[in-house]
C-alpha cells in the first residue's frame, strides 16, 4: 500500500497553546511588566532594621539553646497540668465540633438540602470561618473568663466551620447514580442519607475529624497565650519568665504529640477505607 | 391487562430542549419491551419520568390504576417502591456489602430506624438470600459491592430491583459496560425473572441485535417521538433508517452475523439461546 507523500506546505508547521487569561498580546505584556515593576517597588518598601536583627539573633540563640537543653523537671507540675488541660480541650472540642458539623454539613450540601436550609448552613460556615481562632478566643475569654472553657468553645466553634465546609463539599461530590438508585427504591430522605451518602463520605469524615483533632491540639497551644488555658498558658508563662529551657521542653512535647496523632491518624484512615 | 399506560407523556427541560413529545403506549403484564433509538432520543428521560427521577412536563403515566405524575411525598415513595430499576453502571452503593445493597430494595417498605440498624424482617432477609441464589451469587453476600466484577455487580443490581417486589421493571442500558457474553447472560436473567413473575419491563438498549433477541416488543424513539412500535421481527432496514437515520443496514447485519460465527468458539456468544 502506497501512502501519499506528506505535503507540509498546506498545513501549518508551528503551533502554540492559546493564552487562557489575557488574550490580547499587547495587554498581556503590559500586565506582566506592570506586575513585575510593582513587585520590585513593593520589595523596596520593606524596611529592615539590620541592627535590630543582629540584637535579636542573640535572643533567638538563647531560645535555641533552651531547646537543645530542655528542662522537663523544674516546671513538670505546671507542664503536666497544662498538657492534661490541652488534651481534654482538644478531644472534647473535636467531638463537639464533629457532632455539630455533621448536620450543618448535610444542610450545606446543595444536592440534599432545600435552598433556605442551604443558605442558613452556608451562613453559619462562613461566620465560623471568617474569624481566626485567636480572635474568637479573645472574645470568648472576655465573655467566659480565663481558662479552658473559653478554649473549648473556641476550638469547637472553629472546628464547625472547617468540618462542615469540607463535609458539604464531599457530599456534593458524591456519585449521583448511587443516590438516584437508592431514591428509586422509594427510600425516604433519611434513608437516602444513611444508605447512599453516608457510605460514600464516611472515610473522608473520619479522616477530616482526625486531622481536625491534630489542628485543635496545635491551636490549643496558641490560644492559651490569650488566656484560654491549656499548654499554651504554661508556654506563655515560661517565655515571660525567660525560662527558655522549660519552653523548649513544652515545644518538644507538643511536637511529639502532634507526631503521634499524625501517625495514628494515617493508620486509622487506611483502616476505614 | 395493561399494567402501565403512558398517555401523551412530554418532557421539556428548563433549557428548552424537548426530550419527549407526546409519547403514548401501553405495556401489558409480562411483556419485555425494548426501547431503542439514537443517543439523545429521550430513552433515559422516558424511563426516569416513569419513576419520577425526572419530572415530566405533560401527559399522564398510569401504573395499575395510580396516576404517577400527580404524586407527592409519601405517596410518591409508595409508588416508587412498586417500580424496580436497573442501571447502566450498576449504581450499587460501592462501600456497602452485597447484602445491604440487595436489602436496600426494601427501603420503601421499612421504617427509618429498621433500615438504619439493618434490622430487616425474616421474610426480607430470606427473600434476599433466595434472590442472590437465583442470580448465582449465594456465597458473596458479605463481600463489599466494589469487590465484585461488572457482571456480578449487575446481578446484584437485578437482585436489588427484584427485592422490591416490583410491578414494573425499568432497565437503563443494562449491558452498556459489559462484555458480549455477560451482556447476553444479564439479558437472559432479566428476561427469565420477568417471565417467572409475569413482570413487565422496559429496557433501554443500544444494541439492536440484543434487543431483537431478548425482547417481546420494540419501540423506536427518535427525537422524543415514537417512530416504531412492533414485534422485534418488524425491524426492517427501512424501520432502522426511520429510527437512526441513513446507514447501510444490510452491511451492518452481514458483518454482525459474520463476526458472530467466527467468534462463537472463543466467546461462546450463542450460549444457551
């Protein structure tokens, strides 16, 4: 079989992918050049006090020294109390957060909820997500006083925004044909949720909850600084007293616990797949 | 006696596309009806209108004396449980076990708490076991649905539909993702299940040869209108052209027959016909 010889003259020989964003060549170049010039100017406006940086290096080094020679014993009583408080706060707030976010997440999924409920649940999620944990903690400490209760409420509130949003997105990404098949059997709304949606989102929900547990523990170390109890409060006291060796010990414990949670959660996640 | 009666059924989507235009026909008990037509002819929309997964915009659908088009809420679910449905991609709930998938056929009959706790009645459970035996999966009931092969999954889909004790079976492209031999086995299984129970079925099917072989009557749909209604033997070249448009049908038939013969020893296409 003789194939016709290729004739390159009738077809173009070069091809470039069309730009998606700025289709006009002149404008595209102008926008890129403008962005670059702005970046240079913006960098020049950053003021760095090199003398202050030099002084700070010294203090930073003291912190590193404390980290290298951690002192677990002197303040062990305080550290232990702070840790227990933090872990309690973490676990209770995660459980409370999950319990509240499941219904809100279902309500915020467009394929399950009618419009008014959808909008209300999305509103709650937006409200929870628009404030950073520390800001919520400051407000709640002012309302409920110093201590772990304010911390518990802060973490639970922040968990709701995080978990509901991601759960809702996962529900919306569910396989529609499985939902359709269960609806076709004459199942009620609750049965559709239980039989078609829950099996599909369960692994992700477990994974997200464990991830949130991890985040809540780390956050409990931060919100303690603004008075919401836990290991953060202990850490803050140690730093205020310039006891960098005790602070180093606390940080090492926090890192160790986060590592343990991380490894066990990846194990559990594999197990629920 | 006619079990199902469609009268001037119409569906116009919100986009303005007319999927069905005054479709009327009746299905007597025990009749296996093949619905053929080009892609986009409205076959899928038609069967989904019957169990109201898609809302029809006009006409009426009567199943054993009930007008399905007017039903709402609980009445609609009561009607849906009388209609079994089998899907193209099986639409099993992947993370549930085979048994749970079959029992989900009872969801329209049991209260939410029973289905939630998987506390089905003795009759429901023994019915599920007997159906699994009939479709040849009596040993697999504790396996997860996603551990099965395509043909096995479709068998579970058939068992789920029959578990509903349906008065009508809707079947949407049951063989589209199966190999030729499994396709035939599945079609034969659906056919024998219908004959045993005197159950009418509407089967959407692309494969004209399979439709001719395994159905009692064929309806040809083109652009939402019935252009042929008759026995499988009546599918002449002229009729096929009316349904699908111009094509050299004799050549297709010739090729198919030739292909069948040459492949018979390897794939055993003619198994048990």
